[in-house]
C-alpha cells in the first residue's frame, strides 16, 4: 500500500440552496456524496459520469478550489486539511497541478506563452530569470513545441498547440499528480490522439499520476488504469479499467458502455441490442430514496427504491447495486 | 423562425468584412474626424498662450459685444467677436479648452482609478467586501450630485479643485459597477482558476491576471466620459458653482452670454458649439474603440 | 434498408466562399452529394472543414454579403433552389427544409409557450386558422411521442424536462413535415445516455415521415449509430463518400482511415493511438494539389501538384485520391 499517492475518503460536498431575502436554507445540492478513491504513483484514475454526476466537484476538491463539507484527502498519507498555509504552498499545491478542458479560456490572453508557462515558477520558486527561461524552453521541447514559439500570444495557436502549452505549464513544477479535466474533449478528433499520446508518454517518463475527469468512455479506457463510474454524486462502480470495461457490473455502467460503443447499422440486426435508458438524471437537490439509479434502471427490483445498496466487492471491482447483494446471484444479462 | 436560425457567431464575425465601399469610408470617417478634432483641441489647450490673439481676461469696455468678423459690424481684430465686458471670445475659448479639458481628464483619471480598484476588489474578493462596496456604490449613484457640488462650493469655496472634487466624489461609481461585472466574469474563468491552482496570491491575481483583461472596457468608458465630464463642468459653471470668473471655461462662457442671447448670440454660441463637438467626438471615438476591441469583430 | 428511393436533395459542385479583408476564405470548395428519401446522410469532418457552412448554404442562410455561394447547383425535389427569389426561399425554409441546431436546449424561447413556438412555424407556412393551427401543433407533438400533447401545449420551456425540450425542438423542426431535415451537431452537447435517446428519436421520426436527414457531426461514433451513408470532409472538400459500413471497414482515403484509427475504441485496448501529425491547411491559402497531401502518409509527387480526381471504386463508394486513379 506504499504506492498510494493520494487518497480521498468519504468526500462530501453539499451546496446549500437558499431562498428569499433572509437567505433561508431550504435544502442542499448533494454534488458529491461520500466518495472514496485512491490514486497510485504513476497511475491514472478516471472519474467518469454524465454532467451533474459530481466529477468536476470532486476534482476541484482535490485541487483545493472547493472546500469539502466533510471527508478527508490524504496526500502521501498526510491529511491535506491539516496542512498549514505555508505547508500547502510548499508541499501540496506545487505537486498537484492541472490541465483544464478548454484550451481557449485556460490562459490569460494578455500573457505571452513564455510567461504563461513560467507563472507557476514565478509564484512558487525563487529561480532567477535565466533559470526560468531555460526551464520554459525545456518544457516547450518536452511537449513538442519549438522554442521560437515562446514569444507568441495564446490566440496565435491552434487548440491542440494550446493544450500542449497547458500541459507544459502543468509540468513546470515537476508535480506528482496532474488533474486532467476533460483534457481532449474540446479538441478536434485528429488532434485528440496527439494529446492523449503525449500525456501517456509524459506519464511514463516522469512517473506522473493522473486524475482524469471525462465523459467519453473510449478516451477513459485508453488513458486509465482504474476507473470510477459516478452517478448523482456517488461512485456506483469502481475498479481496474480492463476488468470494468470487459465485465461491467452495474446496470448504469452497462448502459453507458452500450451508449458509447460503436455499432454499425448491420450489427444492429444481430444481438448487440443497445440499452437506451429512459428519463434523465434526477436533481441532486432531491435524490431518489434507495438506490439513486433505480428510477432509470431496467433491472430494478423492489428493494432498490427503499434501501440504498451497500458496496460489494466482486473480483477487482466494487459495485453499489442490490443485484449483487447475494454473492451467488449474478445478473442474467451481464455479458 | 426558430428552427432555421443561422449560426449567430459566424454571422457576427463576418458582419464587418462584408461592408460596401461607401460604408467602409463612413466607418473610417467616424474614426478620423473625431480623432483630429480631439488632437487639435489638446494641442490648442497646451499651446494656448501662443495661439490666443488677446489676453482672455482683459476687459475692454469700449469694445463690448462686438460681433464676429464675418458678421456685419465685426472686425478682423476679434474673429469671433467680444463678450459683454469686451473680452475676446476666441482667446477665451482657447484658454477655456485648457480648463475644460484638464477638469475632464483629471476627473476621469481619478474616478477610473478608484472605480477600477474598488470594482476589482469587490468582484474578486466577493463576500462581505463585495456587499459593502457595492452598497456603497449604490448610495453614491443615488446621491444627488448637484447638491453635493453646491455643498462643496459653499464649504470650500468655488474653484478648479472644487469642481474636480465634486465631479470625482460620485463619478467613480459607474466604473466600479462595470469593472466588478467584468471581474465576476473573469473570476470564474479557467485561467484564474489555474492561477489559484498554481498558488498565486489574491493580490497577484487581481493585478496580473484580472486587471489587464479589464483594460479594454475601461478605456472605452473613459473615452466616452471625456464629453460627459466637459458637459458636467459646463453645467456647474453655468449654475455659477463651477470655475469662478474671470477665468474662462466653456460652461461659464455659455452662462455669461445667457442674458444677451437676443442681441449678441455669439457669446454663448461659440463655446456651445465647442462643447457639442468634443462630446460628439468623444462618443464617436469611444464607439469606434469598442468595435475595434470587440474580439468577435477584431478577427477579420 | 429500402433500395432506390427518390432523391430529395442533389448538390453538384457547391462552392461557398467568404470574402473577408484577409482574403477569400474558400469554406466549401466544390462538393457534390445527394440524399434520398428516408435516408440519413452523414457529413463528417473536423472543425472548419466546411460541414456547417454546407448546411447553411443549403438553407441559403449564409451571413451576407461576406459569404456567398459562388458556384454549383442545389436541387430540392427537382427545383433549383439557388434560382429562387428571397421570398420563395423563405417558403422553402422551415416548410421543405428545416434545421436543428447544435444545442437543442437553448433554441427555445423562454417567454413563449410550447404551443406558440410550434404554432409560429405552422402559421407562417400554411396560413391556417387558429383552431386548425392547434390541431397541427398537437399532431407535431404526437409525432415526437410527447405524452398528453393537449396539456404540454400550454407549458413554458422551463416547465419541461431536458428530454421533453429536445422533443419540442424536434416538433418545431418537423411541424410542417419537411422533406429534408438538417441536424448540425445536435448531439454534441449531450451526455452519452441522453445522446442515445436522442438518436433513437431521430430514427423514430424518420420511420414515421420518411424525411431525408443530413446529420452534420465530428463524431464517428454518432455516425456509426445513425447514418446510412457518409461523406467525409477535409478542408472544404469531400474526400470520400460511401455507406457507413464501407467507411468503417473498407475506407480508401488515407484521411478517413487515419481519422478512424485515431479515435480510441471502447471495445479494445490500445497502447498507442494512431495520430495524424500537423494541422489542416488554412482555407485562405490552400495548397495547389490535394489538400491532405502535406499530412498524408502515402503522399506521391502528383498529390502536391494537382488536385485528385473523384474515383468511383464500387457502386456508391467514391474517393478523391490519386492512389485510386490507375
């Protein structure tokens, strides 16, 4: 277990909903509701889910952009919330960096690329101008840009190149963990492969850990070592990526995979019937009782609407579903 | 038609480039003419002592209410005629440019600085700071400016400084509102989040990341304010709580001619024309700047 | 699949150019395709490949005067729509061709009821009396399988769930039973499970009305799930046209194959993705030869000098590539 870099335990984030002049709290949006995960050194964990699942809130919590309602984040075994301000500044923030989804808005349009990449160094280190300069050129080279591009402004680059700049900035301080929030979803198809390959190469080279936030399952399968599927603020299935994609246990995971898998028109006549969920994700303000997925689940049984399922471990996977209450009973349609 | 709406974004981007020749010339004119007028006025203000043919405050009772040179009875000595005390209107207008422009620029500099600082602080820091600053701004905007100007004029006496103070004390509020709005938008932008992830201090974020990105709207509003401030100064002077006589400002010149408007129209008219020119030029130039700086229009 | 239905739309050598201060921006550089009744035709490509401009050209909704159709012919049910007057074209829009935009969630006006918004289009094109308008609106809602249409009629958009709103947008587009429906990235902003619902909805509408659909997208997964035939666009040109399964299994153009190989697949584990280096050319300054040549792994001398001809490899499968020209 020495290999764990970051661990989230029972992370919970409720946003109060207020009403009226007196800001009376009338309820809570349960954005993240008790999720736990671990990120190992040099590995990738992906949080997958549809919009409103709470994955971005979880990532923001790791980046300390959101204060959790409850739960602990352990970084190399130490409780991040117990760090002093200066400890955070020296021991946590520089080591946890991020690349954001939209390369068009994640950079200050008034700064040159040189200064954008240098920003973390200027803020966090006491390096001289010359040291920073050479580090910036080194970083540009690592992400496949040429040194003479350092003096341009962000708008002079294409989306793919900008995402390379964002990666260079994230690597400037030699971080241990990089949070990648939908790192390729804003890019063109032919450019996505370039960036995903780059990220994978860099991970190998520097033993980086990634926390990937994504909704595209194919991207996730390519990038990840382990995967957590989120639904309405909770993790419904969690496990090693390969096992999870080969044998998804939770009905929601199965529906997601079915919706994302490529089926050609002629396949449709065969037995690859698509699972099409009815309805939409309920509001996190009023999550349904029992299993949160039961309102859309085709395999729901009586108990699902009454009792929230416990986490069961099956092989390398953890699943939160009543279908697995009795370890002997496996869902008939799992394939 | 809801189902057939065109792609709005593409449409906006391409609007400008598709202009016809005459429309393009018109667009250029609305830029060059105001700029030339404003530059000439600034030069006039700077070089007033060399340009003015007469002493602006020298009274010559024998030459009262002389009409301009191009009107019957006028002489080449006083190109734009004289006022009720026989002072040269042209010279007074030239010196008046000094006072009117410097009041306007000083007030704009002071209000823009204060308003931007408070706006960024309110927008970025949020919470109680914001609530307090914004209520304060609301109060400033609701306060009757004229009453304040009169109070100041009575308590510290009329003068150049009083006018600047009276216009500045309330003038920062619109800037604070505008800049706070911009800051709120920027605060939620990805690059500010990124700066926070990097560990940048609030001070650094406000100065390095937010301020440069509010400069565009700021400059536009400042330009538009040039005309407005000249009008405000004129209004104060017209009411007699502005620049005290005998120093000329355009507003006080218009006020001076008020009683003579039926027999000596030129006393009020010429400074009036100048005020209108500057206000229009400022507004046109501001409009042009806004078009120029709109990133959606700048692309092509 | 039915064979040889009537051709609804025929596009021949369509060229659309934007005249900008920076120069002539050749967004669509001479493309030809057709769509049959009851068929879904995919227009696939990356950003700025001209797919959206093609959609706007078909409706003649280009931002004038900068954007103009400078050549080619668009025939809808035998009528050359480029020859129609502006007034006649307005008749065509919404009635014979309609369009669904990128984000179906924001294309409803929040201050009007669902009935008013669907009714607007019906009233505009069919000149019906008010009581008849309501019947039309209800039947449009029924077409999209909206439950209890008589009640939904008086709802405002905010009272509807996201899925219902999508259906209402569909009802507006289908209210006059158009012959051709253009859908520009209608699923891009949606989550996977909602996307699947929406695609099923499109298929259902088509089954009921035989409408021809042009589906503009960048997502090959969506293409596979809904389209019968596909045209792949690159830098303003169609590089390959074929049936969907041919595109996925026997594509001939290097760009098509590279694009398909560069998309990670859910049904297999890749260690390294195939990646196309470089970027598409600027439409202001196009290379003289094949537009993909600078990035093409199989580039030959002639590719850099002359534009490739369109070669029909088998029935319904044509490729614009020198490799295929024997």
